[in-house]
C-alpha cells in the first residue's frame, strides 16, 4: 500500500473519494429519511408485525446458505483446477465458463421453468438455489483463479513429492490459504442470493416459501402504496447483509485486493 507524502495529494485523494461516495450515500440517506416519515419508527413496527416475517427471513436464509455452500465448493474446485492442475484445453473451458457471464437471468427463465418442471423441483428452494448458484459461479471463479495464481506452485510440488494426492493438496494447502477469497465468495453470494427477487417470484408459488424481497407486496396494492413502510422494510431486510459485511470487512478487502491484482 502506497503512502501519500504531500498535503496536496492527500487533499486531492480525499476530495476524489468523497465525490465517489456521494452517489451511494445520498440514496441511503433518502431511504432512511423516507422510512421515518409519517409515523416515524411506527413504520418499522408495522413491518415487524407483518404475518410470517420470520418465515420470510428463514426462507431467504436457507436459499442464501444453500447457494453459498454450492458456489463455494464449485468455485474453489474449479479455480484450483484452472490454476494449479495440468488439464488439457483448460483455457478453452475457462473462457466458455466466462461466456456464461453474458447471460442475464431473465433470458433463462423459460428454459429454467421447463427444467424445474421436468425435474419436479418447481416450487421448492432448489428451483431457486441451483440457478442462482450457476449464475454466480463464473464471476467467482474469475476472481478466485486470479488469487490462486499468486499461491506459489512450489508448495504443491513439495506436497506431491511428500506423497500428497490432488484431494489432499486441495483441502490441506489451497483451502486454508484461500480464506480471504472464501470470505469474498460468502459476502458476494450472500448479497446476490438474499436480494434475489425474480427467481423466487417465478419458482416459489407456495405462500410458505416467500422471501424477504417479496415483503413490499404487503404495503403495495391496487388501492394503497405506502412507500414509507416499503422503505422501512427494505432497511430491515438489508440488516443481515450489512452485519455480514461489517463483520468480515477486513478479510473481504484482502480477498478483493488480492484477487484483482494477482
């Protein structure tokens, strides 16, 4: 990390960072201010009294946990193979994987619906977990492979000489050294899965399977549109993501920096 030695350079970078932060702070401030209009904190109490609110959080947590587990395992295994193993035409497979980044989920709705119906997972959490995982893996592999490229190959060569197999090297060397990237995967996938709206809306028709992103429907309808409670609900449902990021911030920044630079 470089150091700014002159006062002018420090002021310049401070001004630039402040200008970059403003577009993110203003909407957040507007959201908090809007959620307190009218009844004030009574808007938050009204959200907490929504029937099944705990169930919504539980369902979102289950989807997020399942997605994180699948993406973590697939990402680490794929990144290890692309970075450290000798696989024929692995660069071709890598770029084919990255091509999936160009596919938005709305384009995949019809084939996903048909697949979910034929495999009898429609109206189950798997109908949401599997597509979200598939959409998250390519970008996570792109980040994680860059990080793993910075791990010395000599560590794996020494382990192989000592008799360690591929599986042993993966769990005993790579997984412990890749903890910063594991945190990146957890945080980014948590945000994507927790904020998922379209896929749960289409594939989860059972009222008991509703998620936190469907909470605004209780305050919006044909004859009412209470935006103060919608904003209050948005802030409450964002708390798990905020807590997760603040708790893992140091490791998240290390992983993102290493994955971007190495």
